[in-house]
């Protein structure tokens, strides 16, 4: 863990746990970097990129991929309608662009 012996014996239990958690995170990051490098080399060598990933090499769950919003394009009016703020009753609240001449909101 890289703690000198003299410092080790002065640690409290909370400091020891924090040090241990930090060490575990550093090791986990190092394993992920190594898996990423290996997956990059395997793909460059001809492996299918769908079958090789750092997560698969480490046995971790795959990260969730967001679906493209290209299929769900909204018209400008629909987008504006979604962006409108509403109060607790569900009624639209005036935004600064829609307010009276003084620019204040309700």
C-alpha cells in the first residue's frame, strides 16, 4: 500500500479503511487500464470489437449505451412544449420571453 511502517502504526481505524479503499481503487483502475490496452490490441489484431471490451475481459457488466435520439426527433413546437415549465397544478408558468413588458415571471 505504500505506507511506511512508522506511519502505519499511527493510523486510526478510519484512516486505515480510507487508505485501504484508496489502494483498492488504484488497483482497480490499473486493472481496467491494462484490460483497455489489451482489448485495443486485440481489436487491432482483428478481433471483433463487439466481442472484446475491457468490461468483458474483467467480467464486469457492460455499460449502458444510450439510444440515438435521431429516431425521436421532435418538431420545434413539441420541443418548446416539453421545455415549458409548469407549476404544481400543471399549468404553464410564464418564462422571461413570454412575460409582460417588464420581463418578470409569475
